[in-house]
DNA sequence: CGGAATCCTCTTCGATACTG
DNA sequence: CAGTATCGAAGAGGATTCCG
C-alpha cells in the first residue's frame, strides 16, 4: 500500500514524496500557526473531507513531520502539532507563499479566509531592507482575532496572541483589513471611514506599513481593477 | 474543466493551485536547469506519461510560468523554458530540496539520477558561512556531463557547462560521485581507488568540500548504515 | 523522430453517512 | 469530538496511435 513515489534520487523529489499530495502543504501551513485539533483542521481546510485529513495526518506522523499530543486533563483533548523536523518546513512554505502573492489579487466570492493566515502572510511580505534598525512590535486585531509581529532589525517573528509592548495596534473588520492589505482600498480612506483603527505611535505605524507592504508589481494590477479610470 | 482549486484567499494556497499537482514542481525543477525539449522532459521524468506532461505544460504556459520557443533553423525544434516569473520559483524549489536532503540517504535500486540534478542540489547544500571571502569556481564532470559552481563570497551560482577558470576540477563516474556526495564513501578512498580524479589547487579543493557538504545531521545516519560497526 | 491526442485501467479524491 | 466506511467522480499512468 505504498504511497505513490517519484523514484528519483533527488532531494526535491524525496521532499515531494512526503509533501506533494493534495492538501498536505496546506495542512502544514495550518500547523505552522500552532497546534490544532482534528476538527479545527477540518474547519480551516474546507473541502478536505474527513478521510483525507485522517490519512494525511497518519502519513505525516509516520514521516516524523507531525505528532499528536494530549492536552492536560482539564481540556481532555488531543492536538496535532509539528515536530521539530516539521517546523523546518516554514522556510519552504513561506517561499511558496511569497511566490504566490501576485496571484492573490482580490478575494473571490468562495474564498475562505482566516485571520490567522496573516501570521504566515506577514512573513512572506516582510521586507528586511525596510526593517533595518527597527526594533518594535505591532499588534493586530482582525475579526476579533489578535496576532502580532515583532521586528528585530532584518528579522521578524510573528504569531497568534498579543504583543508584549506594541508600538502600534491596528484593528479592523475582515473586509476592511483585506481591502487595505491587498491595496484595493487606501489606508487613509479606511481610517477616515472609522472601520480601521490605529492606536499608538504614528511614525511606527508608517514603518509598519512599509515593512509589510506587498511587492510593488502587484499593486498596479489591483488598482487598475478597482479604479478602472 | 476547471482544475481543482483550494478556494482560499491565501498566497500559499494560490501558489499550490498552480503548482500543486503531481509532477508540476519536478517539471519546473527540470526547467530550472535550462530549456528542454518535450522528449528530454519525458526522459528526465520517468513515469510521467506523455498526456500528463502535455497537460502540465499547457497549464503552466497558461499560468505564465512556462513558454515555448523555437530554436533557429539548423536545429529546427522547439523547447520549453521558464518565463521570468517561472524562474522566481528557484527559491521555493531549493528550499524544498534543502528540507528533503536528510531523506536522501542512499540511492535505491529504482531511483533515477541525472548528473544535471547536482546543479540544483549544490544550491541546496551550499553553506554561505563556509564561503565567506571565497571567490573561485569549481568544475565537475560526472558521467560525462560537465557543470560548474561559481562561489562569490556568501553567494553561489551553478549551471551546466564548463567553468571559466576553475580553481579545481573534479571528475568521477556516477556511482563514485554519489557515494562520496552522500557520505557513504570517504573522499580519500575514492581518490585512492582512482575513480575520483581531482585536478587543481589542493586548498581550493578542501574549500569546495566544506562549502557544499551535506548538513552534519544526516551524515551519521549514512555512516551507521554503511559502517554498521 | 519530436510532439502530442486517445483509450483504457487503476488509484486517489471528495462528499456523505455512520460509529466509538 | 474524532475519526472509519462507502461510493461516484476526477485524476494518474501506461500503451497505442496519429500527425508533420
């Protein structure tokens, strides 16, 4: 019952033997954000089908990429999480995401979106050259979910939860957050409409925007769609 | 007739909508080495099946990742090559390959291997910290195929063909080259057996080995297999 | 011979239903 | 909540044929 393999003595092919099936890399993306229960994963991956999820988890567990762990008694439930080896996939997934950014354009009617996905997206849009000498944290609250980005010179770490001491806090509803993020709504307009709220140091806010801006080449596409003149 | 898509407003998911099908990333790996004719691709991807290859190429062409171009009259034939956008996948594929290196272990009986694959493999095993201050080229000839690596401080470029002015030239048959590369045969033994020939500056040779060595953590696995004592 | 289109079988996917 | 069982639909893989 061996999984289909490529039979090539090539590191990329061997990686794809483990990761190349449908859903697998998205499942790992989900676990990169943090440990998740089975049903959380089902919800975060609409369309996966419960048998496939179970198969993938089993395969990844056998491959040493994922492990189960039991939560302590009060919350008697088990979660899936990445092993250390699994966490090393972050680099690959962020690289893929970076390549995929120009494909994002506007959100389509059936597109799912979870605020947590920003946590990885920000690592993909992070521009080290704009972050030289910057040491500060930003906090976000989108659709009720809180996450942070901690910039440290040319480096960034992001995650769920609050920042320790944010220089700025940004709050928005999902639609407004996405419209600003993908460039189809100017930040200025969003703030004036009251649907985007910024608290904290103004200069830090400007830095935050520069550090996590989308690559320039995809902005024109977006603007030309939403502002056809 | 729409391809299966994930319907997630997420850069990684969008990238996988284009790249996630079976064979696609390996096909791109092949084109990263250089332009290829249809039949070259069939040979380099054993098992793909001609209809799948045609489908994948069509899909990637539609996605702007691959383009066809006609060679000038003498060699009246057409080749497939990556567009600029397609070439930007190098980072993602090298990241995947780097993650897959520990899975390589020994070559299995049915594993295909092409000398050209070293061209990408060397970008995956390249260790920038070992290449600080180094500016020189290495040339390789394996199974009759020639390729080079040009190290430039913390940077490397690799490709098919001869180096301009190699500091060292390494020559070996396929089996010996692989055995040394994956650590199951000591370089010393290979040279002494006469199946591995090194020409040029001795110090440069040592640097070359350090710069492109496999990560330490996978070496013990290999040695314990081949030297069970 | 290079570059596919067609046909046929087998596997995998995806959705729903069902179970501890 | 966390999966297993089932089954039609889509995709993969191999062989063969077709066209220039």
